[in-house]
C-alpha cells in the first residue's frame, strides 16, 4: 500500500487522534511570542487544514501539503467556510517539488516525527529545498520523556537537535502538550524553533 492510500484510509475511517479540529496552541504561542509576522508559510503534513486556515486568517500566505487527498478535501471545505485562500498541494512530503522560491517560515505539526526514521535523507532534502538562510522552521514532535502506549512517534531532545543540526541553528527546544479533540490535554511533545543556517 502506498503512503497516500494508507493515510487516505486513516482519514476515511476516522482513526486520526491527532486531528483535534483546534488550531495548535503552541503554534499560536510561538507566532505571538517570537513574534513571526505574516509572510509566506509552508505547512508540511497539513491534514484537514485546521492550522493552515488559522495561519491564513492571521494574514499569512499559506501553502499546505499533505499526501492524503481525502484530508485535503476536508481542508478545502474548512478554507471555503473561513473565506480564506490557501494553495493546497497533494504530494508526498519526501518528494516535494515546490516551484517557487523558498519559504521564510515552515510549520510542521507531526510530519517530521512520522518520517524521520524511515526516510531521513529524503526529509532532509525536502527541508533543504523549501528553506533558505534565515527561514524559521517550527516543528512539533512526540517527546520520549513521556512513556505511553499510544500517541505520536517520539524522540529525545538530543535526537531532535542532532537531526536538525546539519541545516539549522536551534532557537529553542521546549516541552508542550498536544491538544486532543475537545481541547483535552494530549501527549507530551517537543516544540522546536530552528533557523536555517
């Protein structure tokens, strides 16, 4: 089964515990605290588009990528309902060809931790292609400091820093909690803001 079909099946069956329907509180926090002014932004692994729509409503020019056409159908409906325009791309993140210039901001809520073990070289190539010196990359990943039976793939802070080190300088790594549907506290995560060297 190819990667697109696998994720389409998850969205069809509703086995998407990460899809809270809420804009990421950590994304909102970082955008306001850093701050990150509206600019061109790429979201990797956008799913049903909740965060992409939030970014567009803040004035960002959003390109959002996911390999699941089923997820993107829902994302388009959310964007239409919100009255925002987003450039949706159905593609495998590890084979992503963005025709325009690199992005000053890249957001990733969970794509990195799903790909890093199986396709680390391809993921690095994508990050290199979509960023330029000074690009900010906000990545939210699973955190190995919390033992659990279910939840996102996890990694240690040292692993996260090491895997980004060839392309990025780290502004910060901090712990946060993902949100589950209904605003319930979800799994422990890492929030990492990195800047392209």
